[in-house]
């Protein structure tokens, strides 16, 4: 390292500018992609979303001859092809938590808030960048999964097409649902400011609540079940009407509502709390 | 120009800062000294709005830090040098900061060159030494070409060459008319680097003084004299405000209340032979500890705060 010479503090290039939301979005874009862990996690989500449905379709076709008539009747070619969301949601949700909790655990939130002391633009910037990146990666992944799976399902002529009722909504809905899952993780990470706590909160809301709900008296449980985050949000991928769950868009709206409430609480605390 | 008015910061029961008032002027290096846990880092966090004061105000160039349209252009801060995501390169870290303000990419390269990190600019900072972290933190502070610099222990972890580099850098920044506010618990380092000192202990302002005055106060008034004629000299020096004590041998006197010159003149006028005439200099480190210890004793248990730097609580 060279340490000699007179330092030229105000060197050749002037440092002028001001904080703008667009600038903060660029900054968050740089932060997201400059971490190897982020790139790997997103790659896992893409492979899961695009690949798992294809594998399940192939397995189903190879076992088709041994399946019961009832199983064949209830076979859902869309569910099978989009099955990868089950793993993708975990990768995206955890990454959503990490996008902000990682700044607290490493202390880089100090530099971040020193640059943007009003703080809220940071939260909006992270949310915007992460939701758009997630959606833009998950949408093509979902289409790849869908078309490749349908091609495999032609073996036994049980495929469907994008033009069939509700199918396009389900495929696009998978990407939408995953983008909002990412935002839910981000809101929880911003609230808890701790990676382990944020991931625990995310898992608790999404996967533990249904288990607890199942222990309630059936009449309560059945009434609550459609409103649990996971069942509400995943309704957008439903093909056949299900009386035990909310309608696709109503369910998705409920899930967005939960996320918005947690996000608003995170925003309020972000400007109130000391760093 | 940093203006601190009646700043008080409580963390729960603990009082980290208690009604502190001072200002930091441009064009000079202002050293901010105090023992560990005195509240230095807490005050610096208030300056850049990371924490909010419980009462009082802290402004930079006339307004609260968060009310500036381009905060990085007003204040460059180094608080915790290693508080950077270890998986990111120095370039990515600085670029992300620059982009918030629309600062050009070329400026990032400028500051990397200023701090001498060119060779490791694209390496993950998780592999950095403490000294490299300090340099990266200073690069981040210089990024916005700020009028004010707030640096918490910038020479921490640097080798002697690095410490000299920091000293030259800070003096150069001040000479350009910037406000330079730098904390340290090494009094001797501050005595060389700084022009002005803010001393705090246990969250209280203890001194707001020029380094020259501090050094003058720190110099003890005691003159050590060795003479074969101690009793005659004692008589010759007798005056109001002068005390003469014995130290060590019978021929050694410790005179307070007179300068070495005055003692020499008195001896010369009375034809008293002197073997030694030494103004005794207390070290700055001793003077500093004496000053902060007094503050602690004066406060007694009223403040009762052992609170360490706030970073430790997270």
C-alpha cells in the first residue's frame, strides 16, 4: 500500500450530488448483487422453481400405470409443474430477511444510515429492488417449469395449456406470491434486526401457525385456516375452486395485507429506533 | 462546524452523556479525548444521527445531520471501521455509498487511491487487516468530499507508518479549511495531531481547551533544584505563594510557585552554587489521567455510568 505523498483529498473528480430515491435504489442493487451468498441463494431459487416441477412430472409419468383411478382423476398438471415454489419460497423468504438483517449483523447499517440518515428510502429501496429481482427471476422460472412439465405430461396425455381456465393466473401468480414472500421476509428482518430471529419469525408465521391451527377445535380451525399467511397467499396458484380456502385474488390480497402491515410497522420503528 | 448544545443521552438507566455543550471549529484538528466508556462514540453517533439525543441538540453546519440534502457532502464519518459486510469488496462497498448521492464512480477510484488500497480494492473485505479496514473507513469518510470529518479512533490498528499518514492527512484536511473532529484515548498522539481538545469523562465535558493551554497546564510548576547550600536557598526563595520541599537527599529541593528562571536568578543574586535546575514536566498522559480522574471523583456515583461504547451493546 502506498502511504507516501501529499494526499489529494479533493482529487480529480468532484463529489457532488444529493440523496435521491433513485440513487438509493441503485445502491441497493449494487449491494444485492455484490454478495456471493445472495447470488447463490437466488440461483437456488431459480433452479428450484424451474427444475423441481420437471422432475416431479417425470416421476409421475413413470408411475402413471401404477396409479389408482382416483389419483388419476385428481391429477393436477399445474400443481405438479409449479411444485418448485415450495423450495423457492424458503430461499426467497430467508434472503428477504438477510437483505436487511445482514446489515445489522455486520454493522454495515451504520454506513448505510450515515449515507441516508432519513432511513426510509433505504427500506423502500431494498423492498423495490428485491421484489422486482425476485419477480423477474421467478416468472421465467415458473414458465420454464410449466412448459417443460406439460411437454413431459404429454406421455399420458394429461397435460394442460396456458390458455386453459385459471392456468395463466396460477403461473404468473406463483412469481407474484414469491415476490411478496420476499417482502414479508424483509419486513420481518427489519423488525427483528437479527438474522436468526428474522428467519424464526418467518418460519413461525408461514409453517408453524398452520400446525398450531390444526390443534384447535375443528370449527375454529376451519374458520381460521383460509386466513393463515401460507394458505391465503398460495390461493393464487389454485386451479380448481376450493371451498376451504379464499378465492385466488382475495387470498393474495390478504397475504399482501399482512406484509403491508408488517412493513409499515418496520418503517415506523426504523425511524424511531436508535441504530 | 459541529455544534453540541446540552446533549444528553440515556440508554435505559445509564447516562452516557450528561448535558454536554461545545462546538468544533473549522480549519483546525479538534481532538476528542476521554477514557474508554467516557461517551466519545456515543457523541459521534449523535452527530451523524445514528442515535437521537434524549435531550439537547447536535447540529452540523447549522442543521441536524438528517436534514441535509447531501449528508455525505456535509460530514464524512468513520465510526466502526470493521462494520462492513465481509463478503463485499472495497469497491462495491464504496460504490453502494456513492450511488445513494449520485457520486460518480470515478470518485470511488479517487478515494481508494488516496488511502492506498488500490491493490486490494476488489478483494472481499473479510480478508482485510484492521489497518486496511481503517483505511477503507477513511476512504468512505472522504467519499463525499465533506466539509466536516468525524473519525472515531482512526489510528487504531495502524502501524507507525500508518499513524504518521493519518496525522498528515488530518492536518492537511484541516489546512483546507475543513472541520476535523477526531477521537482517541492516546493523549500523546492527540497532542501532536490536534490543535484543540475536547476532553470528556463519564459523559461530562471536562475541558474545552487549546492543546497549547493543555500542555501548559499539564507542565507541573515544580522546579527541581540540587544545591550544597539548601538552607540558604530556601531562605532566599521564601515569598508568598512559594513553597519549598525536600525530595530525596538533603541537597535536593522541589520548588513550586516559581519558574526555573526565577530560581536561577535568586541563586545568582545570593551567590548560591547550583548543581541542577530542572523544570519538571508531567507527561501529557499523566495530566490527562489526572484530569479525568478528578472528574470521576467529582462526579462520585451521581453519574454512576460504566456504560461502554454503544456498539458493544448490539
